[in-house]
C-alpha cells in the first residue's frame, strides 16, 4: 500500500505560481510512475502531468505544457508540481496518483492504483 498526501494548494493569482507537493508513505515510490490529475467543478478528472519511475521522462497535458513542471525526489519519497503562469482555468482539485512502473506511461485515471485526497487550487483573475 502506498499512501499519498498532497500539499501546497491554495489561492493564486493569474500569472502567478504555486508549487504542489505529494508525500508518499508505506512504500518507496522509486518503483512507481507518478502523475498529477486535476478535476474542476462539473468536469471529469483529467491528466495534468506525469513522471516515470526514475524521473527521466515527463509528460504533460497540452493545456499545461510549458507552464507546469513535474519532478520527483525518490530519496524523499516526494513528487512535485511547479505551476507557473497560472490561469483561472487551472482552478481545480489536484490529485497525486501512483501506479507500478511500466514501459508505457499511462494518463487515464482508471490506470492508477493509489490516490491522494486532493488539494484545492484556485486561481483568481
């Protein structure tokens, strides 16, 4: 079992930055692909960014590419999401998720086994 806890959400301004953290416990995440998903009110949960088990490959949704950066520190059992140039449409609950490492990187929520409780990000215009 892997327990995931997100932190760092809150209120940001358009054009500003926020940094989310995901802290894992229970097992080392060094064997897990990790992803950030987000869910806005009335919308389905969607993939935002992901990073493979060794950190060598990162993946982004088109909507966040060039603005968000995902990283990980396996030694600290943490994953991060640096969000720059925030937009009001980035407002959502952000979730950290984990699945066993794979040669293919998955971007659908159903493909992930472990989830955090989510952290709210609200961007004002």
